[in-house]
C-alpha cells in the first residue's frame, strides 16, 4: 500500500482520527428501508390548501394586465395572490451576504424575464381546483425581444434583461466582471515557445432530484407559522422569508429534515415565502410543491458556462501565462451566480503555479431560467475546461500529462494568482499516488518531486 | 366526482373506504390512509418512487385508479418487514449503502421484492431489468443491484458477505 509522509496536512490532521476506510452505517438508513423516514410531504394536515402557480409562457414580455376573476369563480378556489400581496416583493437570496441589488420579484408584475416565471398563485381546496383556477387566470403579455447567449447579451444594443442591474452583467466593485491580475500575460505570451487558445462550453444541468422542491406552511397558535420544507438552506430560507414578508423572525419557524435529493438544487428560496404568505392570508395550512414538469423546467439548473483559455507554454513544460475569459449564464436573476462567478475567477488558474495570470469572469443576465448552486458550482465546469486544456498542452509539447501536471502543480509557499500564499499543498503527492495506483509510469525525476519546494 | 365504495386487501388488513372515483391508489395510500412509505416523485409514471405490488405484480400507484383495486391485494413497504424483523432486502440495502437520500428506496425495495418473489436466483441483468423503471439520483445504482443480489443469495440460504 501507499505510504504517506506524516508531514503532509500535518496541521490539518488530527492524529486521533481513524475513520478513513472504516464502514459506518448511515444514521438514517433504517428509516429509509422501512419507509419510516419522514419527508416534508409525508405530513398530512386537515384543511390543507394546494397552491398552483400561473407561469409565464414567454421568455421575455411586458405584462399588460392580469385578470383573476374567472379563477375565483372555480369551485374550490379560495383566493389568489399577486405581487400586490407581497409586503416586500423584490429580493435577492444573497442579500444576506451583502450581494446587491435586490433584482428578483417573488411574483412578477411589470415584466417576465424567463419562461416559467411566477406571476399569480392560486389557492384551492384540491390540487385539481388549484390547477383549474390557474388555467383560468388571464394574463395579457406584450412579448419583448429576448437574449439567450452570454456573449450576445454583453453586446451594445442587446435587449436589457434585468432593469435592477441596468445592464446585462453583475457589477463587481465598479467592474464589469470579477478580475484576477497577476504578472503580465501579454509579455509572457510573446516570450512563450507555444501559445494556444481553446474554447469550452457547457449546457445548463438540472439536478432532477427524485423528490421535487416543496413545502407546507401551517398556522400555529399565537399568530406564528411553521414551514415544513425540503430546503437545503434552512436559515437562508428563514431570513429571506422574514425580509420578504416584513415579519419578525420569531413568527416564522422552519422545520427541515430529510431532503429527497438536493445536489444544490434546493438552496434557492422560492416556494417558502409565497407559501408562508398564503397561509397567513388564508389562515389555513398551505402546500406548494413543484410538479415534475416545474422541477425540470423552472427550478434553477447549474449555470451554463463558456470559457476561453489562452496559455503560453515553454518546451521544458512550464506554463508561463494563462489568460481566461469566462462567462457564467446567470439566467434572468442573480440567485447564487454572482458568488459562483467569483469562485470561478479565483479558481481559474487551476492548482498550478503560473507566474502570469489574467482572468475576466463575467456573471451575465439572459432570458434563460435563473441558474444557481449545484455541486461545486463555479469550479466544476472550469475544472473540466482546465484539465482538458492541460492534456492538450502536454500533447503539444510532447510531455506525459501526469509529469506535466506534477511539474506545474503549486508548491507550499507559491503565490497563487489571486494573491494568497499556498499552504498545505499535496497535489504533487496526489498525482504520484494516482500514477502508482493506475500503474502509470512516471519518470524518476517526477517521483522525487514534492510539494515542499526546492526539490524540483 | 362520484363517491364509490372500495374494499381491498392492504398488507395485512382488510380496507373498506368510500373514495372519489378519480382518486389514484397513490393518493389513497398517502393522503387518506396515511401510509406514506410509498412516495410521489412525478405523479406521471416516470420515476418508480410510487411502486407497490398489486396481486404480487409491481405497479406504479400514481397511474392506478384506486377503484381498480376492488377485491385485490395491495402490498406496500409498510408491510414488508415481519413484525419488526427486517426483510433480507431491507438489511442488504442497509449494509450495502444502497440508500442515500432514501426517496427512491421504498419503490426500489418493492420492485426488487416483486423480482425475488418470482425469481429467487436472478442474474445481474435480470436485477437491472427489474429496477429499470425506478430512478435513483443518488447512488449510481450499483450498490442497489449488489444489495438485491446479496439479499437473493441470503434468501436462497447462502451466506452473506457481512453481517
Ligand atoms: S410517482 Fe409514480 S412513477 Fe413517479
Ligand atoms: S437514494 Fe436518493 S434517489 Fe435513490
């Protein structure tokens, strides 16, 4: 077996832990196999109302009028909610960590900015009546030109998606993108033995959890309300709901529990604020659950990204310059994308020490479904692009791809492109171990290298 | 909707209910009888989370009108363990890390039980076939297939890898 020097991760490693390689049963698994695990929707409440959302059929349109009168006549329909009912309708989830501006309505009123956007909530005694009522709401639209491509959206004259930003990009401290500047890439490209530029692109990816997004809000005694939710972000949900409802926090109670698959798809705050409000106004328990179609069509996917990477490399294998232009398709609203775009910028040089780095990471608004968190968002697509690029570079100069990565991997003490010093590096050792496990031959020189500099 | 009487056998009980004629079996089980082990992942016949046995055959309860169960025998996960003793499939799912979020698990175990009840010695392909209508987004399926094969081996009297 492999031997690892105890000096790696010495500070991070608690020597009293011996869990790796030991099988531990999940603490919740007996509930899963007996069907006793309680998911949020496994609760029944007398008098439960069902909420069905009227959604935009257009990618981009002005709302001329909304007529709910026919919906209210449907037997079983109790009431409808429109933007006028929401105490503070415009929000953004990450206002909690000082992301500005608020840019998304809980319920759309003047415009819709993506297909499937929420406009009117219909409350009824049964799912069937709620669906019927939603079908009877009449919304008149004036369709607007829409933009679906990140680079098109940045061009002058592109349709303006989100007026709260006033432009089709998120502004980072006065800049049109999140930037990393380190050394002088242009000078280094001029000095490089080879320069290549490649383009990488991904589509939006839906998490498709087996359990769809949803919640039930129940009026408690003393004018308090309990929300049973499958959110992955209880406190984000509590705080955003309180802000949207202009409600004291102590009136709202969030009960989480087992999430039937999340993968990041259940961190947005979408269903809870409107269900809270519905329960407050109707004084009855309310369930707002995405249908499978809604889960696939309107829940936030992983953002589509387009990434251009230009590298300057020497014949001896050193990458001396990396210039990256990265575009994150946020869709119509911010949600978690301004944060993911920053992560992408910091991550983009990859785990390699490159003396000259230039990154422009753009968070772009388009008329597509708002994107948000998904496992490793902000870095996953970038890693795909970077590592494909590393293989191309190795091939270009005729080097073994493992040895090429070992040579360029960052070492303790190296300055990363975003200005932080590398500590606790173990990438060289990881690649060496992976090569050994995969029976991938690497040269003696590379076997002798270490994350502690100057063995190289 | 018309109210109609319905009598059927559910796990170990005789059920008599008045139901709306349009009620699905899934809705009857979950919303009216409070048996929530059976899950709804799509309500349109595409995920398998709602799988139950009707007269021993696996069926998607979201697509079955409850009224069609008149006089039949329905089995759900609630009835699979025998007075608190776990079924070999349940133990194999626990030991084999075949459940993560657990949402697909009831449907998976029911689909697997339907297979083992009629074929005690399935090969891997037959197991894959039996759960091909059941979507799992967490496990990647391999642990589930292994667990079903392990349970089958135990039920045939063979030894299992771990206790
Ligand atoms: S809920 Fe019946 S197949 Fe998905
Ligand atoms: S364990 Fe989560 S869907 Fe299968």
